[in-house]
């Protein structure tokens, strides 16, 4: 073999005795085949086999397997973001003439996808009140093929009666997809409640370190996984093994992170109940939060994101007070190790009359800093809001 060939050739290297607790990062565009016949028959390997790097390497499969086990599912598909997970489910299930039901409090890009992409392709959507349980049956006509749920709902944190919705949806031939990002499969397992698609924005708690985008879709049948993978293949969609490695590593501490963050978040939420500047504190583990009884019935614990609705008149000094915070950064993509706060003006996102408050909501994501530092920072914020209150 000449030098130029040696430059691209891998001599045999023994890995005997090398056993690591870490998952190897297997990168590949091309997968090579042992024979021309194996190449000709590569489609027979199916969605679980290795045929092309975009559709999975052993690193991708390692993460899929971990998530499948946690979700109590049969297969999991990985996609480049949480929003991609939502889009792939909708594109897999819905055909022209079909309708998807979306809760009014869903992550706003869900409705964005329905309005800006699906509608012009002949796929309709209808919004529903997230407080609806079995009575959602009246909205499920023959055109409804998918009911989307998100519990708790984005920012306003309502818990949905998912088992009741699943029962009536299935009775009428519709599938159910659930955005489980707040709970993660540690605190709620949608598939065990009959949901057909459990999607996670891995970007948030599961990745957990604010440095990777990914989404997952867990399902209960091999056939549904094949349908998802068909959609992804047509869209040329896959994830990087390097990103999977980051998620595999970040996920090892998910349990201790979430337990700590949930406890600190709930303590902070409780301490803000009754504060002059707080109209309402919205965390499903608080008895005053809508859906608390359902949370107690169905969920396995509290997560670390909650919302404070400011009382009218207390927004006057908000911008300066947020900018002055020492521990909390201002940002949207919650669930990491750094605490975040985001002022949300959501009235434009809501179409139904069930949420009509126009004051600012503060969405708070608890990180891993010392809880005492976080408490002081939040106390200072609320003291500033009181001091700058505008008299109306
Ligand atoms: C952030 C988020 C998403 C989207 O995740 P990306 O990875 O940022 O696309 C979806 N659903 C919920 C509830 C989210 O909070």
C-alpha cells in the first residue's frame, strides 16, 4: 500500500480490554457493506438496521434505547429539535381534509405550524380549551385524526385530563400526541396513559445544559415508528451522533437535577403566593393551580419551571428589575443548569376566552445554583417591583 492510500486506510487496532462506561460517538455519512449483494438488499434492514448515517448510528441507537426504556415505549425517533418532533408527528398522521385539535395553551409554534404550513395544504386545525376532558368528544368529528395535548400547558401551566381525552379520541378513531417536555418521562409517562406519540424537547431538561437542540418521539408500536422514520427520510432529517453523545451524558444526571430543581421551584413558588406583586402563582404542585388534582393523580413529581402572573400596576419597573438580577439570566429555553427568567406577554397567543388576563407573566426556570442565592435574587426582584409600583 502506497502513502496516499495509507492516509485514508485504517489499520487493524485491537480494542481488547477496552470497556468504557461512556457511549462511543460513532460518526458516519456512508455505511459500507460487506458485499455487493448486501448493498443491493440494504432496504431489507428496515428502520432498525444501519443503511445510511443520517438514519442512525450506534450512538443514535443508544440514546433511542435509553429514551424508549424511560418512556415505557417500543421505539423512539430522534429529530433535530422539539419543534421538529411536533412537526414530524403532524406530518405523519395528517392528510388533506384531516383536522388536528390543539389546546389553546400549547407551545405557540404548534399553532404556528398549523396556520402557516398545514392550512395551505388542506389540513385544518381547531383550538380547544385545555380544561376540556371527556367533553372534548363533541369536537371530534370524522375529520379529526389527531388530538394534541400539552400538560402542563406552556406558561399558564394547566394540567389536562389526558386519560379521559385518550379514551374519547381513540373511541372516535383519532390518535393522541403529547408534548411532555415539562415533566420529562421521569415525572409523567404519556404512553402508559394510552397516548400514541410522546414527544420531548430534549433541548430542555433531558439535554439539560443549554448547549444542544434535539427532540424525541416515543411510540408503542414498531409500525408507528416505521411511519415516523418514513416521514423523516422524505424530509432528509436526522441528528448528529455528537449531539447524541451530549444528551447521553447530560441525561445521566436528569434524575438528581429534576428532583432538586422541582423542590427548589416549588418552595419558591409557595413563598411568592400572596405577595403583593403576584396576582397568581402557577405551578401544578400548588393546590391553587388549575388541574392540581389531575397532577396529583397522574404525575410522579414536580418539575422546576413555573409562572408568576404579575398584578396590574407592578410592571412599571419590571425591565430594569429583571436586568439587575444577579443569578437569573433572561432567556427562553428553560430546563438547564442556569436559572432563567422570561417576561411573557401571552394574550396574543390565546384565541379562546379561557385565558383573558393581559398582565405580564414571569416564567421562571430553576437551575442548580445555591437555592439561597436564587431566593435572594427573586426577593430583590419582587421588592423592586413593589417599590416602583405605579398608582392607577
Ligand atoms: C422549547 C419547547 C419546545 C421546542 O423545543 P425546541 O428544541 O426549542 O424546538 C416544544 N415544546 C415545549 C413545551 C417547549 O418548551
